[in-house]
RNA sequence: GGACCGGUAGCUCAGUUGGAUAGAGCAUCAGCCUUCUAAGCUGAGGGUCAUUGGUUCGAAUCCAAUCCGGUUCACCA
C-alpha cells in the first residue's frame, strides 16, 4: 500500500504542541511536556485557527496569562514563520493563525489521496467478533446495529494499521434450535423454503414462533387442569419432546442430526442473502456445535491451579466474591461445560490460531456481567490473551413504543427494514426526478446505496455504548444529519468535478496550487478556511474512532464536513470563481472534500454515489 | 438488595476527556431556486445540563449524597 504523503509531515496540532514545548522551554528555562497545556481549535467567534490555553501555565511560571501569551506567541511566530503568521490573546487564550502555505500544502498533497488519514501497517493483529446469530430465527434490527458496528470497527482498525480478522460465532445448537426443529416435525408436513417460496431463515423462524404458540397453549391447558405454573412449564409435552431432542442431538442420533443439518442449511441460505445485502463479511466462522465441548482442558488446569474448586456433587465452580462478584459454575455435575467455559475455550482457540494482539467482542450490554467474568477468569487462569479481551458493549435498539418484543410482534425484521428503506429511497428519488436517464440496473443500485446508507448511518451515528431509539419515521427522513445528505453532497461535488473536465482532462491543474505571496492572510475566505481546517483533522478523527472503538466519531465528523461544504457551496461559486486561482483552490477543496467523504463513509460501510 | 450503565432544547442526539456566550438534526416560524444537483442554504424562537453540596482561576464534564430510568446477579446461551 502506498504511504500517505501527509506522513511526511506532522499534523498542525502536533506541530503546535511540539513548537509550544520548545518555545516554553527556551523562554522559561524549565522543562515542559505537551501535557502542561491544552491545544484546541479556535472558536469561530475569535480570530485564529488553533488556540493554546494558558491557564495551566500560570501557577508554575508565576506570570499573568497575558505575559505568557505575548512571549509565547511572539516566540512561536519568530521560530516557526512557515507555520504561524499571527496571534492574539483573549483572556487566557492564545489564538494562533496558521500560515496559508501550510493549508495549501495539505490540499496539494492529499486532495485525491485515497490513503489520506490512514496509517501504515503496524504489525499487530486484531480479531473482531460480531454478528453471532442464532440459527432459529432471522436477523432483526438489533443484529443490524451489531453487524454495522462490528464491520465498521474492523475497517477503522484496518485504517489504523492493524491486520484485522473478522470472525463470527454461530450459535447453531442448543434448546432454541430444537424448538424450531420440533415445531417443524409437528406442523410442517414436509414443507420447505422451496415449496413455500420463503427465505430460509424466515421459514425456520416461523416454526420457532409456532413452537412458542403451541407451548403456551399446552401450559395453559395444564394450568386449567390444576397444575401450578412451574409444573405446567416443565410438563408440557412439546417442551419434553424438545429436551429429548437436545439429548438426541448430543448423542448424535442420525435422524436428529439430519434434520438439524437440513434446517440449519435453510437458515444459512437465508443469512447469506441478508449478509450480502447489508455488506457483512467474515474471515473466520466458528460454530458452537464445534466449540461447545471446549473448556474441559481449561477446567482441569483451573483445578490444578486452584483457581476452580470441585463441589461434592462433582460440579466445578469459581469463587469471585473477593472481586465483588458471585460464585460462578464452570462445569456441570454431569461433566458438561457451560457457556462460560466454552467461551474461555474459544478465546484461547482464537489466540492459538491467530496469535492476536487484541480480541474484540461486539456483544450487547446485557452481557456486560458475563464478559466481565469471562475476562476475570481468563486473567486468573493466566491465559496469555486474557488482558487483550475487550468487550465492545453496545446498547439495545428500542422503538419509540419501548422494547422490541417478539411476542407482541414488534420486532423489526432486518430484511423488511432494508426493503422499506430502499422503497423510500426510490420514492424520494422519483419525486426529485434527477436521474431519469439511469438504466434499471443503475437505479436499483442507487436505491440500494441510498436506502441502506440511510439505515447504516442512522444506526452508527449514535455512541455504541448508549441504547438508542429507532424511530421509523425519523430514520426514513433523508434530510439533515443523515446518510443521504452526505451522499448528496458527494454527488454534488462529483457533478462539479465532471463539469470541470475539459477535453477529457480535469481542469484541476495537476501541478502546484498557486500561493498568492505577500498577502497570504487573504488567500482563504472564512468558509474555505473552515473546510480545510476540518479536512486536515481526518487522520486525528480516525485515530480517535479507533482508540474509542467508536464509529459515531467518524459519522459526526463526515456530517460536519458535508455541512461545511454545503454552506461553502451556497456562498461561493466554484466554476465561476472570482479568479482562476480561486477556482483552482475551490476545485481542490471540493475534490478533497469528496475524497474524505468517500473514505470516511467507507469506514462506516456506506457507499457514496456519483450521481443521485 | 448488590454490581454496572444512563438522565443535556418539545423529540433524537453531540459536547474535542476541566476551558471562551452549552451545539446539531427533526419539529415550529420567516426568507432564498433564470446561476456549479434545493435530499440544499440563511435567520428566529426554544436550556435550572435530573437535584443538592463539594473540589478551583474555571464544572454539563471530577468527587459525594439524593431522585428517576435501564441492564444484570441461572447446572439457559
């Protein structure tokens, strides 16, 4: 991969920090570090681009903020004339204006560089586990948040120089799967997805629903017959049959295995379609049917190390009361391993297979406790990867009416919502009538790009940690802080760039951007300046998103870029700029904006169209 | 009850890790298409940052207490 040009130079914030440390050290003959002061972007109401906050220096220097600011400002400009041109001090804030030549250079070097903001490979490996579906029902809105998050975090890590392995653990066995299987045996009469023309995962999901209906019915019947609720739930024939089926499965009974494989294959066929539609992909699949026996060795080791202890009934436990948690079972009295143990086994397997430096789990916040325990046990067992386990916990997706409940039919199905979004994209596009010359294929692609883009952006723009409300009406609004607004600005720039092509060549002069010497402070108008300052921050934002594992940082940033561009576009003409120099400058700004929008949206898994 | 998470405009969310007069979008109201794509732009109104106290030059941000909401504490996964 090509090394991004900007790496040759530090970002302006880093330059300013470094120069300030040097100037302070020279001026006051003490040692300083970057932590002794703060650098912020200057607020729009003041003159300048970046600001050094001086308050923290007052105490150690025993000087007033004004004195420090004047000395520092003067020294910074004298010693870095190519970077800083002027300063002013308001209260304790030293506002510095960055030389236009610096911004020109940023533009020239990066306006078409697809690697801008991305880092060189750092030799470290990260695994991101996400999606993790159950094979008894189709994906819903909550899974979409998980998929989009996991995929995006993986891309953000790649952009930050990591070797990333996307993995997925499929929960393909257990009592919930048997429920669908039993219901199919009872009610299907041999029906298949093919015979009913139903997508496989939806087909199997229908039988899961049928199971629950029948189970409820049987429980009620038993209660009317005089049983208690507990008894009824245990004795319902359909539940007993399901439990027997799980035993048959674990014993590898041929008929059961066949049915299991058949129904799972239907589900996988359905999942494949959904994953392809939403753009999820994985480098490594794990199946619980293969991993559920993992952990026995770990239990033995744990007993030897006295991390675990065995009860009289032969069950194995870990006591975490000293860590403020509870006692936790790690192996049943019949010798089978529980969820926790399997997870530790899988964690170790991941490490052994890939020697990963970090293992990220994208799992809902309901499992915060489980993941905390998992990590704690791994640490107590002194597994080599214990400290590298990280739970990327995200909040549930709720509807304005409250939580999604399958019983009340308020679960938003993944395929349905994607289709709905495409339909809305189509309606809005047709209303505007701007792409009447598109072929049918081009239109299909466009509706997909816009509809899915809107959905992804909507789910990714919120801090993952927080639970979010999915308001269907708001999500189909394509105005304001939305994916389509950003896509629109990209398309608009591309339109301008296409029109600037003369005789097959872009009218962007391929050589140097001209700098108007002698009056450099007048080169950038406020909105142009605002745009280039924001564009230069892209590398910082990617870094931040990676550190926090937070795609919303990218979403907010890209929206901000689009918004600044939109204001700029309305205020100043690009094609009919006042001078040829201005036109060149604005074409470059537009091109770099489009480049950053495309790149940033790419990190979110959102495509941007050339026209819309 | 214990642990963890959250409470910012009517609604949905930001808030650069303690800095300047707390910001966006939606919704409401008023303007702007003969001009590079109006899925747009400009402006207005809208706030006791849950409450109280503390820390200091300075608090939505840190600490303590209180109130409200959520998750979780299975020989389920």
